[in-house]
C-alpha cells in the first residue's frame, strides 16, 4: 500500500526553524521526483520545493534561500529544512511524489504555524 506520512510541524516564532520529514512506503522511492507543497488558510495548494531522483532541486521564489529540500533514498525519506520562518509560511505542508508525471495520493500533511 502506497503511503506518505508527514511529520515535524508545530508552532514556531517568526525567524525560527523547523525540519519537516516525509516517510514514503509502498513505492520504489528512487524512481520518484519528490515535492513539498503547502496550503495556507483560504489559499490554494502551492508547490514549495522539488527534488529529483538524482538530487536536483528547485524552489519557489517565496522560499528560495530559506528552505532546503533533501532526500535519503536508503530510508525512503524526504525532508524540508525551513529557516527564517515568516507568518506567511503558516500552512499545512504536504509531500508528494511523481513518476512519469503520475502523482501519488496525498497524505494528511503536517501543520506549521508561525506566530509570536
């Protein structure tokens, strides 16, 4: 059974850091490009970061220079290190993966709240 489980969210003050994790199971992880998306209150889901199966990365302009995506193929894990967090980063964060343009089912996500 294919499953994506996100963790690591929480409440953090502006300027703080969090590291999100996503555990994938039921897939040949090395074959997949992995993504982090987020959906803030009243907003559409947006792509935050991408990492290809060979480690190439891409970031949205809103997080570039603050967030870092990484993956551990041996553990079938993908991570999102988030630094210098801002109130506008508040959202539910989701990971997903795609192979040949076909995405996996969404997991429950993990909530990140940036507030003083």
